C-alpha cells in the first residue's frame, strides 16, 4: 500500500509518521525546495496542477489524500480518473468556497452566523443593511489564518473594505460575540463508520491558532453533544472519508459553525499524546480503507501550544523538562516524572507568523502554573 499526499508541510510530515508506523509508505507532491515531509517519504517536486507530476503520483500510489483543502479542481479531477482521492470532491468543493460552505451547512440544519454573498460595493451595502455591523468581510476562496478578512465596523467604510480584499468575491458575516471557540474532529471510514474525538477549545490571536485544550473547558455537555452531532452529520452528508474538522463559535449552549476543514487540523495535534488513536493515524487508516482506531482518551487533560515564528531553543526546552520528537516522531526521554510535555519541531526556518512547531502537555490534570510557564517559553503561545 502506497499513500500519495498532496502537500509536504508539517501535516504531511505527521501523516507520514503515522503511515510509516502502520507499514504504509508515502509519496508526497509539493513544489517547495524543501519540505518537512521529506523526513518521512519520497517527494515529487512539482506544482499541484502539473499533469506529468499528477500522472506519476497516480501511477506510484494506491490512494491519494491531501494536507490542505485548496487542491486545484483540475488536479483532483485528473487524479480521480485513475485513483481514489480521499476525502472526495464533495468535501473539497464545499470547503474551498466560504459561500458554498455556509449554504451547505445551513442546508444541513447546522446553525451558522448570519451571512450574505458580496461581489461589489453595492452588494456589500445590501449585506450591511441586512446583517448590520460589526461584521467580517471574508474572501470566498483562498483565505486562511485570518488572511483575506476585514473587520467592518462602520458602514461608511464599505468601499475601503472591498479594496482591502482586492475586490474578490466574498461573504459578509455577522461578528459573533462568542464565549469560546471549539473544534470537533471526526473521522469517517470507507464503510461509513464514524468516530469523534472530544471537543477541543481553541484560542486564536491575530487569526492564528495559539492554544488548544481538551477536554474543552467551559463547554456545556449540551453544547458539546450538539457539536459532535453536527460534525458527524456533516461528514455523512459529504460522504467524507478521512478526518474532518469543524470549527464552532460557542455562546452558552448555542453553537454556530464557522468553517470546515476536510483534513487533519492544527487543533487536533494534541491527539498524538492525548488519544488512543491520533488524528493522523485515523486519517491514514480511513483513506486506505482500514478499520478506524479508538478515539478514547489516554489522559485526563491535554494542552497544545503553537510555536509561531520561532522554536524555543533546545536548552530552554531541556531546562523546562520538555521532551522532543525526532524526525520519525519518536519522543526522546526527558527524565521528567511529573507530566508529559513534548515539543514537535517542524524543522522549518523562522519566519513571522509561521507555525514552526507545537508543544503538547498531557497529565491527569495539568497544573496551570506549569502550563503558563511553558506558554512563556513557546514563542507566540498565549497563557490561558
Ligand atoms: P476563519 O478563517 O474564518 O477561521 O477566521 C479566523 C478567526 O477569526 C476565527 O477563529 C475567529 O477567531 C475569528 N472570526 C472569524 N469569523 C468570525 C465571526 N463571524 N465572528 C467573530 N470572530 C470571527
């Protein structure tokens, strides 16, 4: 069994680690000069829509998956002619376009914030008169980590907001005064079996995920159950195969879906240490047609801190009694008997706003002082 993966970043790397543990080899396709996933598999270095590269990938692999949702439609279609692409086109098409996504969610009776299609200043003005301000203008395609988004507080700034997103097709979405942000990850197998991990609470700053925690503090059982039910229903409606992530805003017992990602997700990194089967292994099991592993927890509590821009120096990690993983994801012993804190460095060069690693701490109940001390040494992480 050989698994093809579009994208060779840190998600590809962690998918590759899980695949190799299962005895499955990976071939990646990515145009970059160097990729984290080069540590765990061979790579075809070419653009995602290069017909020769796609033909080679299809020839060398038994099934293809991806680590990002912006797979060009032409690439997905050309691969799908000769090889299964999982998750399939439904999942890609729905998550690539915020308008299609929001219409799909609303059609599946998943609550979403009020939204309105925007193509120009006139339709933005119409949208503002319908949903009011403050609101967020988001490009339909291509935005991530808060990119392609403008907060609109004053209706008079409509023309500037359209300029700020380069006049691209967009949606205007009501600004939600949420209590918390939560993601739910589910995995669905080829046979339609689904399993979910418990809801994960996420903290963002400047549109970038900084910290995730599970079990999600402050989420009522009712809201938690509703989000898992929605996520499972979405996966079924899309006939999704693999991991699917749904991000929600939570206000008391009310949940509103923000977006879906048809893939493994940054907020799910804590499942590596927290869960019996992590998101990467279950994604590989699902897309290769194997039975899914248990998503039950192995610990009482997990917190993940993203390193943004730069990794903590090795001596800082050692002084803080944090273990590190090697290129194959194997944890070096840190001799710390109190808890399990592990840093996963992505071997990426430093760059502003770039995710270069993450630290996960697991314990029966994590000492908040320890968590804050670790947040202080991880660049870009934030305390609770
Ligand atoms: P997105 O790219 O849609 O996931 O947005 C990135 C982040 O911006 C989210 O995680 C929220 O923190 C914030 N955000 C996005 N949409 C809204 C909204 N409608 N109301 C309030 N905050 C939002």
